[in-house]
C-alpha cells in the first residue's frame, strides 16, 4: 500500500483499518522507502509555502523587513528547511507514539530447574539472570508475578512489576540492577534490593547471591 | 657565517610562523592550566559515608559535627561502584576491598574525592573483619569464596605490602554445616581469639546459623590452634566489623562482644542478643557474665555495640513490632539506641532519639565526653546528634541534607 498524506492523516486520527495501520507503521519503521507521495506537485509546494508562511509569521518582524537578494541556493534551503521541519514533526509524532506506552512490561514465565546454573534471559525491556531452582508464573488476569527463588534484573527502561507478596507495584529504574528474592516456605518472604545495596542483606544470603550470580 | 638578508615575502611568512607558534604555545599553556592537578586535601577530623535513595554512595568530611549542613551532591561526586561502605578508615586514609577483583586499595582524599594511592592484589578472599595490630599493621580476616575456610592477610599499610597470609587454623564447617562467618578477631600478646559460627545451606529460602558460638585460640603470628571453646548461650558473635562494630576492649583489658542472632545476621531468633565477656586474665568467655538484652526491657534483637567509656556502652536495637520482615528491615525507621551499664549488666536508659533506619551502620563515635550518633529519621531528617556523657543531654548537631538518605558510616578520619 502506498503511504500518502491522506493515509497519514487517517493514521493520526486513528481511523485506519488494520491493514492501513500496518502499512503506515511499516513505512515509519523502514528507512528505505520512497518519498512520501503528495496528492500532487501543487500540493507539495502549497504545503511548503504554508509552512514557510507560518515560519515567517513566527519569526521576529525585523527579519521580514530585511529583504536580501535571494540567491539560487535560497530556494534550495527553503525546501530543505520545510522538509526538515516536516520530518521533525513526523519524528516527534512517532517518538510520542512509541514512548507513550506505560511502564508495564510483558514478563516471561520461566523455570530454572538446575541446582547450580543460572539462566539468562534478555528481552527488549530488561535482561534477567534466573537463579538456580527458580521459577516465575504470571497470573494472566492480574499480571502478578509469582516468584520462587532468586533473580537479578536490569531494566533497559523504567519498568513496573507487581509481585505476589508485595502490597504495591515495584518501580525498577533503567540502568540499575536489582536482586529479587522470594520464598513461600522460607523465612524471608519477598525481598527487592538494589545490587549496590547487597551489603544490607544478611551475610549468609549475600554470599549465596555472590556465588550464584557471580556478582 | 652570517645569514643572507631575507626578502620581504619571506619575512612576512616568518611573522605568520612566529605568530602561529605563539598562539599554539598560548593554547598549550592554557590547556595545561585547565588540566587541574589536584593536591592531597588536608584531612579533616571526621568522615561520613552516605547513601542516597538510588543506592549511590558519597564520602564527606568535616571538622565540626556540632553544627552546620552538608549536602553531599554539592561538595563531592558519587563513589564508583567498586567502592563500597565496608571500609576501614584511619589516619587520613581509607582502605577498601573490591569484592569482584579482590583488590585491596588504599585511598586518600583529593579535592573531596577518593583517590587511590596503592593497591594490593588479594586472592580468593572475602573480607569479614579487621584489626589494627600496630600503627601501620592491619590484620584482615575473612573467608574464601566458598565461605568454608577462614583466611587472613597481615598488611603493612604504609608500604601496602603483604607481611603474611594464609588460613586461620579454626574448625571447618562439618556435617550439615557448609559455610561459616567470622565474627571477631582479637589479639592479646601472642594469642589470637577468633569468634565464629557455622551455617547449613540455604534451602527453599531458609537461612540460619548453628546454635553455637565458636571461639578458637591461635598462636600469633603462626595462626596455629591451641584451643577451641564452644559457647551455646547464643550464636553469631559480633557480626562484620567493616560494616558495624559489635565488640570492644575496655580500660581494664576485658574484651566484650555481642551475639547477633536476629534476622539481619544469624537468624536464630530463638536465641538472645547478648553481650559476652572474655576477661583480661582469662582465655575463655566468662561463665558468670551474660548480659541478655532480649530478656531485658529492650526485649528485641540488636546489631551494633559501641563502648563510650567509664563502663558504659551504646547498642542499636531493632523494633520487631515496627518492621514486617527482611524486605523492609532497612527502609523502615525502627531502630532505637540504649545506654548500658556494661559492668553491672543493666540498661541505664533509652536515648531520646527519633527512630533510625538502616539495618547495619557504623554510626556511633566517641570524642571525650561527647558521643556523636548519626540518625536517619523519616520525620526529623538526617542529623548527627550529640549525647553528653556528663549531663545526659542530647542535642542536634550537623545536618546531612540534599540527597542524603542514610548515614552508613561515621568515622574518625584523623586523631
């Protein structure tokens, strides 16, 4: 499907069909695409002129008073400015759409049955080291994570997770590493601690984590 | 031979050359002037180790704990990840073991930042305790990576040289016990007392300790065993003194240590937090001395024991009615400070301080008749409080503001 200004407008007004939406998103994601098709060459210059008129209106009056001799390159720059602006606007819309999702993430269910080895999982949103004899199940309804064992999680963006045993959602910050421990039968319950603060844990637990995760 | 007179054009080029040379010189000198070479700071009397809410750490120093306000972000930068709060502070220097690399580093302060002056590569070593056995002689005691062998390094800190190293001849964990914790190392002439306990493996999230405090007597400096005492009155003797002190020697040379069976250390909550004594003329714990804090008016577990002189000590005890578990043990303000009569095994009084937070902290410092206590209160802010031992008055002193969330160390940097 050819992406044109009409389709883009529909997209931003959220009126696209699934197929159209996919086409626009493909076009947005793809770097090697044809130039955006305007309805006609006339439209293109019209849009350019409108943008330029807006620009002039916004800029201080003194500038418009000065009427320099316009060299040939002026027209080239005019087009470039308009194109840059257009791309910038499109880019910000895309950025806005891409970043508008909240901090909730898809958390994977896992089960590491090994008594010694650590499993590593990497997703778009976080990287995870799963400790020995550790499992996590996710309640499909509530999204609450039922963890048994120990994990080391490094979010790639700020995320929120809800664990069974915690009163509220846990905020995990991008670039930090957190140790999360839980045990149903054990005597410590759910513990969430920044790796930097490992030292505040009981020494016996510290040593086990250091050995397991090689941290 | 004299040079020939230069033609005009060549003179012009020469002037340009000279000028550009001059400018390059100017630029270079400006560049070097900007490349600030910091000089070693004149050390201040006191050092504080701070933690912010993101787990970043800062070191700030001062000569005056009685008043003022320090915002760490205004005076220094956060410490690199390689430096942690389990430090040894003495005579203007900081000593810290990098957990991952086993590199033991000596630091000084330059422009309010830690600056490494010397390194020592240690091997398969995790630090538990330290003891100054001389002005520049430091005895480090710890465990191997499997936590089942007690090791030591004797270090000359002036030259940063290892004088001796090896294993401490103490009983290895046996039977169902697979790891150990060294609680204290104390030296008397040519004898070393090593207090420790052992642990079973953590299974299904259960961590715990043996019900016994072991005290080995070793010859010094050979580190060979000449005796072993088992005391079952409580367990986990004295904790980890690079993080928090739980032991002291008084004016008479009697050695006191506190057991730490609470959830933050040994997790044998059925046993009491209690103070033990090894008298100066004895080589075993005094059977007639057992200051049971858990059965006293405090009726809680405690971590942190500091001698303040004149037969008195301060302990930092938890409030089990205020925290939920290990998960909020460090973030909930629930710690209280009590003044104890050590000789007569009596609780003198609870100090009228706001509830403090942070599981284990080195937060009490004695200076003559003044005891400085670092308290992180959720309501009153972060302050160094001053307790006057003469008149029993408590006053608010230096405030730690800005990003400060926990004052995890309060040390004397200079005597």
